C-alpha cells in the first residue's frame, strides 16, 4: 500500500510537470547502495529513503551504538525500513575475522576468518559460524551479507585476501564446498548472500582500496570455477565485482567493475548469471584515482552493474551524495550515454531480488513489488503521452504564429 500511495503522488506530480521523469528517479534510487555516518538515524538519509531515492543501505562498524548495541542498531535499521516506499536491502560485510562489523565487544557472537573455518576436519566449523552470523543478521533486520568470499588463496602474500584469512582455500573445489555450506546457513534464516570478488581477487599483489591491482600475469582460469559451479547450482543470490585489472579478460585494461567484457561477456553471457550485480565500493582508489566520477558511473552501468556502492567510508575519497549520483545518471540517460533499456534491466533484476526478501507478509510484498513495476510502466506511458500532447500543442502554436505573421 505504501508503494501505491507514493506512486500516486508521483503520478500527480507528472501531470503537474510533464518534463519530470519521476519513474526514472525510482529506478535510479533502486540502483544505489549508500552508507551513513553515525550511530543514529541520519535525517538526510531518512529523507532520501522516504523519497525513494535510495534502494539499499550498508552497515559499518561506525554505525553500531556502543551500548545496548543489538537493540539500538535494530531500531536504526527498523526506522529506515519502515519509511521506505520499496523495501530496502540492508547489507553488511560480515565475513568473520578482520572483516567483521558486529564485533564481540558490542555483545555480538564471536566470529573467525574463512581460513580458520576451513581448518576444521569437517564442514561443522563453517556451518556453526555461518549460522551464528546469519541468525544475528536476521535478528537485526539485515537481509544481505556481502559474503562468502570465493576468491582463491592462490597468492599467500596477497595484502587484501590471503593476508587476512578471507579465503577458504587455495583449492577451488574446497572453496565451492565451504561457500555452499556458508550460503545454506544464511538461507535457513532468509538472509541473502553475495559471492565476491568477481572475476577473482586471490592472485593480486596490490590492494584496490589504495590503487590499481593488476592480475594480468597472475590470474588463473580456475578462479572462475567457484562462480560457475555456484551459479549453476542455484547458490548465487548476487555477485559483487572487484576493481582488479585483468588484460587477459579485458584487453582495454578496465577494472572488473567497469568492464563490459568481464561483467556482460563472462558473468552474464558465459556463466549465465542474470541476477543482481553489486559493485565493490565505487569510492575505492582503484576507481577514484584513475576515472572521473561521471565516467566511472557510465562505465559501471553500461558494463552491467545493477547496484553501485557509495559507502562514504573510504579514507581520502570525496563524499558522494545521493543527489550528485542521481543527477549524473539522469544526465547520462538524457544525453544517451546510458540507455533507458539498460536502466530497466537493472530495475527488473533488483525487483526480482527484492521479491526474495522475507517478511511477515511475504505474499503482499511480492504483490507490491510487482505492482511497482506495473505502476512505473504506466507512469512512463503517461509521461510519453503528456510529452506528445505538449509537443503537438507547441507545434500548433508555432503554426498559428506563422499564419498571423503572413497575414
């Protein structure tokens, strides 16, 4: 019902101003994942959520209240979700070990790294810690975990993956086995997961948070196998890209997040993944130091990214507000640099993913999400008709003026 009310308001505004393509705003909003700054509800973010300008929110340690942490964080998440016209994806990087936002010092269950889980003689360790994580996330209202990492620990000196124990193993079959168990436990609690970092970050020698990481000479074809097998067996809710450069896969040397060859060519066409693709943080220096703000957005969307992450959590990066991103995407669509067809593809994938979000009213949620797509399509037809009428009226006035001048 909330969605229908919001769209009715939008429809009214369309009739008042036919030059405003509000349905595009809805779709752009669904393509944005943002962070917020503090341990309380951010009024600016809440306003953006209410207006449908944000479709997903990510939680970091900086957002966790130091006291009464579980209840306080749950209340923050509940507030954002309650005011969203379209249900939000509430995401977190809760891998375990170092990449662990919900630390035990805040009263959350202890976690361990993927490599530590893998040392057990059976899958029991993976199952135990994954279940503890998933149940905690579900209790908080977090419905998406950016895990498991399915990179291979092929380079033991890798500063971003192996060094911090983020990979299960250097063996692709072991990674598949343990990642599947990790995902199974999350599904028991209706928490979505995202495989990362496509097309493989395990062989890198550099940290993409700090700059370009080129794996052209170190990457191996077997790094695709976890994605191939997990996608084929139905264990890929979503996939997150990496910013690595691999000229074997993209001769032009675009980072994975910006590469049509990698995302559309390999992930979509070769591995047959038609789900949501999240970007890794667009504010990491592998992107910001080498590509302009507008150019990186254009390349990412055209490459096949569905939801772009702007966390405002990377030291040294300029703040990226929702309004800035919205205005750039609208401009790119208006100029023809990004097609509306491409925006529609992402919108439809995101709606399908959100239909999997579990609530107490699952049937109503699915119906509402389907209604969103239908209402947006109706709005676009209304906009087209209104524009045609305005153009016809304008043309008629011009003809009338010419006749008057000729008299």
